[in-house]
């Protein structure tokens, strides 16, 4: 089970604004700034308000190195995410639709964030 991910971004302030808007439909919010000590970098944590699982850090982005996905509670939430992400500055990678090449119930959208990272939001409603 994945407990967290740290994403290296080129401009933390820009990425904070982007992810706050894009993740709002999923009830994922920024709430935990972490001031690094020693060799540990500063981090900015997103999650449910109790536990942070998606972190940003300042550095040199490497969009080819990672792809991740968040789970949505409905197809409508996938659509809301997609619209919010585009409004916040994302580029379309794969518009919301059923991705039957995976499974018949796989509904997803994929966007490119300001640093070019591809990330997906998915809903599955198995029969």
C-alpha cells in the first residue's frame, strides 16, 4: 500500500495554487507545511486534513520519471477534477471517458500539471 509520494516541482508557489484548485473536487487539500531540518528539504503536504500523503518539494522536475493517480468517488468527480485542473492551468492529456482498454468500468481523466507531470483521476464502479 502506498502511504505517500513526494513530487519535485520547479515553482512551489505556482504548484501549490495549481494543486489546491485541481484537487479540491477530490477533497484533497493543502494543510501541512513542513520546515526541513538538516539535509531534509522543506515539504508542502496535501491530504484529508489529518494525514498528508501527497507532498511537494522545490527542485528540478522530472516529468518522465513518474505517473500517479487519485481515486474519485464518482464519474462526476472525475469530470469536476478535470475542469478544475484545466482552469488552474493544466493541459489536457486524456479527456474524461471510459478507458475500456483497462476494464469496462474504468472512467478516468489525465492532465499534465505545470511542470509537465502526467496524473490521472479514476473512478471504477465494478458490476
